[in-house]
């Protein structure tokens, strides 16, 4: 079955950095387009960054230039380097296979990893 395990979140001051990781199992990771999603309290879960199997990336306008998504296919691991963090980046971050529409492919989600940015 699909298992997605996110890690690397934490509490950081505005302007700081964090690197998130997601380990996936139960999927053919190397050919799957992957994405990082986030959900802030009271808001819907949105795609913030995606990467194709070939390494092409796409970012939400709000994070472009600050976040970098990458993947390690040999380790079935997805990464998100987050720099110049802002309080509005505070959310629970999740990974999943990403559809071109911006939605997730699998209904299952991991536990997510909390990112809190203080001002």
C-alpha cells in the first residue's frame, strides 16, 4: 500500500530555512510526478511545488524563488528546500503524487510535517 512519510519541519524565525523530506513506498517513485502540498489552519490543502520524473519543476507564485523541490530516485525521497521563510508559510506540509491539475493522485496522505514561522 501507499505510504508517505514526511519529516524535517519545525519552528523557525522569519527569514530562516528548513529542508523537508518525504519518503515514499508502495508507488513507482522514479516515474511518478511528485508534489509538496501544504494546509494552513482553516484553509484547503494546496500544491506549492511539483517535479516531474524528468526533473522539471513548477512552483506556486507565493513560493517561487524561495523554495526548491528536488528528488532522489534511488532513495525514493522527495525534498523541499525552503529559504527566506515567511509567517504565511506556516502550515502542515505533505507530499503526494501530483496530477497536472494540481490535485493529488492518491487519497492517502501521510501525517505531514508542521512548519511554523514566527515573525
